[in-house]
C-alpha cells in the first residue's frame, strides 16, 4: 500500500511552523462536522493536532472526510495555519495552529470501539484488558509506558557508568522449590523432566559472583505461581543486582545514589541523600508493620504500664498472658466524625489481623476522657493524654493481645485513619530502610523453622554460634527498601560458606542429601573460592506504580493478567491439542467435579 508518510508528529507543530507543508499519520481522536467543514483531532503517541477539512477541498477529499469514524488510521496532507485568537486552545501544546487539509487517505478502518479513548478509561478492568491494544492508546497508558521506559533507561545508565555488567541469566532453569510455587515447563526431549521459570535469578547471580563478575545487574523477568493482587502479578520485572566484596552499607548507599539519580532524571524530584533506617522491631513497634508509610506520623504507643494500673479486666488478662497493650491517637478532623459507626469500621480493620476488638475513648476539654473504656482509667487521664500527645477532640484507640497481633492490628487502623482523615500527601515519596530482620520464622502448620526471606541470607556474626540452639533469636544481614507503605526492594548479604549454608538448610528442615539434590550446583560452586557478596532486587513494576500515582501494577505493564490470572485479550492460559501433549509425554488429569 502506497501512502504519504509523516513528515512531523501530532505533537510537534507550533506557531513557528505556519505556512509549512506537512504530512501527519495518526488516529481520528475526535471528528466534528460543522455543516460540511470537518474539525478532526488527529492523535499519535506524541500528541494531538487539529486538522480542518474545509469547503474548498476537492470532492474526493470531502467524500473521504465523510467516511471517517473514531480510531480510523489516516494520512493527512496539508498546510499549517494559525488559529484565530478566539479559537486558540491553551490546553493543547499544538493549540495555536491547525492543519488545513489538501489531501486525505484512509490507511485502515476501525470497528465501533467498546469504550472511548480518553486520557483515562472508565471501562471495567476486564474490558480494558480484552481490548488492551485500544486501552494502550489512551494518554494515561501512553504516559505510564513512557515512564517505564525512562525509568529503566536511567537505571541502565547509572549502573553502566559505575562499572556494572548487564548479564542475562537463563529463563529455563532447574526447579529449586522454596517460597512460592514454580511455573514448570515440560521437556520434549527428556520424558518426565521439567524446566522451571525463575522466581528470581538468585542462585545464578550468586554463581556469577563466584565467576568473578563482581558488579552484575539485570532487568530480570521473574515468575511466581501465586495469587495475583493489586501490586503483584504472576510475571513481573525486577532490577536484579549483586556485588562482591561489599557489606550492607555499600549496598544501601548504592541504592540511595541510584534512586536519587533516577528520580532526578525521570521525575525532576530531589530525594534525601540518605533514607531513614529502622530496625524491623522498631518498625513493628512504632508503625505496626515492617513496610511503614512515613508520609504521616501517627505512631503506635506502648501503654502497658498504664493498662496495668487500670481497672479494665480485658487488658489485665492480656498482660497476665504475656501480651502487650498499645494505643494510637486519632487526631480530630473535619473529614470524619468519630461516630460509633466509624469506630466499628476501625474495629473491623483491626479484626482482619486477629484483634478481638478495639477499645476507645475520646479526649474532652481540660484533660478529660470520655466514652468507651474511659471509666476504667480514672485517675490516669493526665498521664495517658500526655503519653499520647493528645488534644481535645482527639480519640485514642487501643488493642491488647500478643505482641505481633497487636502491632499488625493497630497498624491496620493507623493506615485506615490516615486515608480517611486525608493525612497522606500523594506528592511525597517517603523512602526508608528496614534492617535487622529475624532470620527465621516458625511455621506452625508444618512444625519447623523457615527462612524469613530466603535461605541464602547471611546471619549477623553474633548469632552464628547459637543458630541451632535458638533460631528464633537470630537476626539476619537483611534489608528491605520501603516506599510509601510498599516493600519495593529486598536484599541481603549472602552466605558464601558451604558448611554455613548447609546449617541453614538443616534448620529449615532440608537435610544434607536433599540440599545436595536441590542446590548441589550452588554448593559445588561454593567449593571454589567464592567471594563475600550481597545484593538487592527492587521491583520495577511496583516502584513505577507508586511513581505514577496508581494503586495497581496493571497500570504500568503493557499486557498484564487480571486478578484471576487470565489474559482476556488472548485468553491465556489455554488448552493445547493432543499432539502437543503426546510430544511432551503428558496426560491431563481433569479435576473432579464438585457436588
């Protein structure tokens, strides 16, 4: 097909181009017919230009203009004209000009569209994903995909300038089940054997350190067979990074430099030179969660001593059972009235994390406490109000239970309060480091210890001698990067000693023979002079979601799955035919129908 190729884009023309002969290619964004004169907004990914088909055009051109519908792809030839002053559109960068059409060509037609293509679509998610090729034409999606490109390019530039090598690792690897489920790929050549898609390049990047590539990174595709949610997909992208001969501070400092550079280039935002650091215990005690949102304050406050001296039997029973009592100040607000209905909503948020209830009281004038459980704290009004830094009109809420349940439950209340009371500034990016994580956590269901992050993380030195005798007390050389209440990166200094690695496996209920079968290739590599090393893996999708002011990573991924792990556009996953199954030596066992 012969057609006129564009000489300019739809976002390029300005008043200085008046009089120029130009060709534009793009899609019909809007088409207004004013008595035989057509005003067409022509769109490409660079912008929108108004083109005008006037009464003086040849009949053939006028006939084509009559046939145009939304999203037809066309070529426009014409002369750039200045718009009359009264017709200038200040909201468009091309709003001072229009193109007087001399020739039109339809490059392709378009069926009636299922939703309007605007800045942002109001169509249902599954409709947007079914017609993703249309959804991606919207200004919002075009802008976010551009943000993704700029973000990744800035990462590559920064790390390449600091002597990092970008090295690809395989997509088809050995299955090393630990953590989430693997996606597996059957082998045609080796009946009954399977490859796995990598949950991360963790073991391979450690082997690259053994290989002498002391500064490695990769924009890595990762796959985990787990339930999807707003900030998680079956397949995702992370910046995978590893370095040799480093300690924790080296990794953290590099990441602070990286994100300062990237945010400056991509967002024109200056971040703090260094990010705040909180220990895991401090984050849990103060904010109720190990990924705190620091855009607002609202700390959790320990009130064990006050609860102990109260007459509230529920709290006394909690303390006698070895639990704790914590409180949170809800500041007076014009946004929300602290009605009984609203207090119930806060209580529901706490119960999601196991709290049995939510105690409360309100602060009155002259250091008085009113309502709820206030009568049980008679004589302690001044002490409690001072401890909570509360004022008249504030409300104080309490949870009493075992430590972690108390922290998590009141942390959920903190988050809800901040959202409801309008305490969150969406323009702020509040990074912080969470360090000193527990190395292990006990799986009550399975009855054994498991790695809190993964089994390749180095214990801090002071816990090496007591790993087996007291695994619950061991702290790892682990670190998470948190941004606005989301974990956006996780890393650690790694184990590089074969015997120590075996000890960790044994504590996690993996005996030596199983460890050799699953991880023998890593253990073998560690027998050949491995260097001390450590790394981190920021999640690119999640960071971009936050940077773009979205609440779902689907908004920054070109072709995501929906929450049911399905791609509505191409209907993946799908069945394969019997011939393919036979080649792969597979027989499908259909699930039994439920009554």
